[in-house]
């Protein structure tokens, strides 16, 4: 339905299996955190019925495979009070009610294996607020400029100082926490792994801190807000400065203006809301806006305050005495209320937007005119199970979701809402994704719900505008390197073709340096979009093969060494590219003659160790040329390469390099099964490849291959055995099951019996079925039908590779370094169970 109720819907829920002896129950308080790489961390207490003890667990899921939960016994002895991801989404802080803080990072870069190596502690003093120090990186999204051609205008870098810098201006990493007794503690991570910790009282008169939050100012200071939990007490603000003096961490604090919530001074509501239950800065880098919620047993009220500079009126007497200093009024900082809600149902959780949308009047006006609302709404969850999204400045309702137990409003006022027996199911913790297009909530049963939030909050838009909204956010993810899974939730099959084309157009409008930086990211993005429509699914294979080709080309070219160290101009790799594009000869040896062969001399063991990668290049070229005659079928993988001059040019360069290496060590050459012994397969393929490349080397001037070339390619299957290409599996994640807007129910720890959706079934012909030999997609090694080696797979593209390297040669190490942290597509690795076959 359009209007507020059409703004949100449930995509999936995932719950715990009921076990007889030990059960996961929601911890109190329950906390969750969502990282920019779309990992969600949340807590439960594992209750063991027999020993009556609780284990405080931290669970980490990636949103694409929520059932594949990684659960770790946190080692916290008391309940976990805070979870915080860092800016890069690769480390997690957890803090507990005993003052212990732990820093978790991935073991071997695996998203389903975490360990805590460092931490800090304020013994016995519960932590109420926790944050990473700011690294000084702040972007602003300008909705007004969403039509601009340059990414730098749409997403501009805001001048912002890190909380603390190392020598040379590099931001220092670390965290800050506030404890219940009014202490602030800061820990700094030195590059050598040492932790420097200092603890200081927030102010001379220490008092109990029930709620607190941390924010940062552009000048590099930290602001802490605290409340003792009573709405009759002021909400206090402190400025905290951190410095390093003589290898020790030093903290200075000073008091800032405080405020009293308006509901306590309003005669009509004087004692109605005794407790302050939520206190949050609107964003980590917006220390001048704060959101407060006061509650009683059944109701809540929410207020938004802002810190303003105001002139201070001065008594006339002083004006005459004081010397005129440019007639400037003295200025003071003062908190002013921006907006407040009416009385609401009791609030159980709050989620704030992480998208750094620019809030100038023009940006807000354009956002309103085009109905682009991501980043402008914050979410409130209520005890009746419903969720409201309200505007972050006006607190006006933008969208609403009715939970299972909340009754939809009924027209007849006479129908009182019947109170159901027992407590209602409601969200105890919520987090918005980094683009604000999804909301995750963990409810009072420990169940995780994933909600879709429409970018227009349910307003019906024309297709063009909907595409523009999604495109703007995809570009934001491309520039920041954040994961874009939450945007894919909104892509309908009919949008895919358009989005891919428009994304490419926008990319081509950037300068060459930026294109170079984003070159692999955009290919990975196109691949994940193409998975979502049956008409584009074949191109997924092509895009992944293209990522593989780019990586191989960079690696092999980087192995070339200049013969004399002082050669001024170009690296051998650049010279190779230049010569290959200049000399368009179809004879491989005539191209080769123009290169300085001494730059290509490598050790024999190195060449031999590269044979599998060289074989892939050879096989792929043969496969492409053999598929040219039936190019009328775009459902076959490989189709898009036949028109892609840049990729064909890369293959051509690699063929030349391989030819030279083959003179040094014949056994590193690709192996072809040919029908005649005398045939020079490499030069035959090079000749055909060059002719095909000449047809499409200029992007805006592509010609059709002539009949002679097609005839020669028709003969290839009778001259050479055409290899099978091992395409990547079309992935096993959840996203393509969510397109028909039907709720998917999942269980933690149990892979769903995912009935292959119709899209991928036509592809099973190309992808290996179970029981067939498996392959290491990145090393191109065969692992056998039932692999004995431990493997890892990519959360995004499903690519599989062995965890441990079987090879010790430097060149291979150089190749493996390319994908040790992330897959070539940028996805996260997860360890696979040994029985994955």
C-alpha cells in the first residue's frame, strides 16, 4: 500500500532452534551493531538448564547468509552492554557490565572466525557508552548534486580532524568509553600492537551515569552526553580532549552547556515521564544535535535538541564603559529544542541513520521534491511491536511497520485494542544499514528480522526516479567501498539492465585516475546486479571472469623486470601494453620481436608455478574464439567478451608474454589437445584473437567480425579440443529469493533447503553439480570430488579457494596476496565446512 504503511516490509526472519538442554535467550540489555560490510553482530545469553549458568554470546552474520551464524563465547563474565564496529567494518568492540572492553578481529581474514587479542578494563565499573575514535574521514552526500557528473561533487569530503593523530598526521586508532560511575576511559592502539589506556573523571563532582553517548567535532574534540536516568536531572555535556604526552595517554575534560528535557518543564506533562530511557547524538560526527526519549510504564515522548551559538545581551551600563571591540556581541552556546513528538506508545529501541546526508536547505528541498529519504529518517520501535520511521529534524512520521502483535489502527474508535495475554513481541535492539535501505531488529525472543525500507518511504515514483535513487546510493558504495547488499534488496528484475547501463555511463564520466581506482569495484557491482534477472544472468559469469583476467594481467605484468635499473620512462608492463596496441600485426612473432626479451627473463621455477594461470588464459581464449560463430546466443557465458575490446587487448598482451616465456621454459605453455602435431596453436589463436580485437578495439566504433574470421573459428573444434571453462557457481545467498516480496523464514545454523530459483536453474549446465570434481577458482587447481583441503568461499560471488597455500614460490605468493584479505570481487571470505561438497 502507498503512504506510510507501504514504506517498510519484512524481507526475512531468522530464529533460534529450540533445544531441550540449552537455549539462546535475548540478553538484557540486548545490543546489536551493523557494519559497512553488511555484517551484523548481536548478543544473546546461552542458558544452560542443568548448570543454571549463562554464557554471554556474540553472534556475527553476513546479511546474505543469515543462517550461517558465527557464535563465539565472548568471555565476558557480565552481560554485554555495547557493541561497536569500526569504520572499515573489520573490527568489533564489545564492552560489559564489569568494565571489560574487548577488541575483536577476523582470524585469517575470515568473516566466520573471530578472536579478541587486545582490550582494556575499568575494573567492576559497567560501561554505558563506547565508540571508536574518529579517523577524520567524513563525506557528505549532496542530494541536490545527484545529477552532477563528477563523483567528487556528489560525495564531497568534509574537513574533519581525527580525534588523535600520529606523527605525520596519520589518525591514531583507539576507543573511548564512559562508565556508570562517571569515568571516561580512552585506549590507543599503537602501530606495534601495544595499548595505551588512560582513565579520568568526567567532572570533579562524579555522579551516576545511567545513559551516555559519544560524538566528535570537526576540530578533533570528543563530546560526551550523560544522564543519570531521571528526567528531573539535567542532561550534561562534556568536551574531552585526548593527547599523548611522553608515551602516555592524557585526557582533559571540560563542562559544556547542559539541558533539561522540555516535557519536565511543561506543566501539562510535569511528572508524566519520570525516566530518560534513550540518549543519542544524531550521528557520531554531529555533536550539536541530540535525541532524547523520556518514558513511563506505558508511554514515551521523544525530543530533538540542537546546540546553537547565540548573542548575549549586555546591560547598557557595561556598553558605555567597555572599549568598542568592533561592536561584537559576546556569543554563548545554548541548547534549543528543535522538535518533539506527541505522547507515543512506549519506545523499546531507537536506530539512527548512518548515511551522511547533507542537511542544507537546498539538499532537504531537493530530497523532498524527488522523494529521496534515505539518511533523513530515524527508526523508533515500540513495545506493541510496531516500528515508526520519523524525520530526523521534525520527528514527523514518514513510514510505519506493524509487527505481528501490534494491531493495525481500526476505523471504529469504539474497538478498544484488546491487550493480549503475556508480553508482546517487540524489538529490543535495532540498527539501520549504511544506506538506510534496510533495518535489522532483534526482538524479545532473540529472533532477527530484516526489514526493507523504501527509499521514497512508500511514495510511488516513476521508474526513472526509482532508478536514480538506487543509482545514487550504488555510486556512494562504489566511492566508499562499502558493501551494497541492502541496495540489492530493492532491485527488481526489470531494473537490472537499466541500472547496469547507467552505472557504466556515470563511471565513464569520471577522470581516468578515479576510473582506475574503481575499475574492479564497478565490475563486481555489475555482477551482483546481473544475478537478479534471468535475462542478464549469463553476464555474471563474464564479469567474474573479467575480474579474474584483470588480476592475472596485473600480476603477470608486475613480474616483468626492467633490464637496466635506471630505465627512466615506463615499466615493462606499460611498454608491453603500448607496443601491443600500436603493432596490430596478426603474427605473434612479429609483435614479439618489438619487445626487449631480456625484461621477460624469470626463474624456471617461477614460470612453472604460473602454469595453471597461463593455462586458464590459453583455455579462455580458445573457448571465446570457438564460441564466436554462435554469438547470437547471449545466454551463453563468455558472450560479452566478444565485443569487449579492452579485455581482448589484455588477452592479446598475455598471449605475447606467454609466447616469450614458452621459449625459456616450454613446459609452462598452455597445453592444447590438437588433431595435427605440426600445428602452432598459440600463433593460430593469436591471429584469430587479433582479428576479433581489431573489430572492437574502439568502444564507439565496433564493427562486425567478417565471414572469413567466423569460418576460421568454425574450424577450431576440428583442430583443437575445446576446453570446459569452470564458471563460478551462481550463488547460494538469500537475495534472489527476496524479490517476490514474500517473507522468507530461516533458522540459525540451518542452511535453508534453497530450492534453486528459476533464474539459476538454466545455468546448472555450466556449473559443476555435486559429486563432480571441485576446483580452486583462484589457483585453478583441481581439488577432486570430495576435497580434503580446508577451503574458504566468498560471501558475495561464491568463489572457492584453499585456505592454505600449497606453493612457496614468490610469484605465486604475489598472486595470492591479491586476494588474501578479500575476494577479487571485494567480498568477504568465510571458512567452509570440510564436507562442503
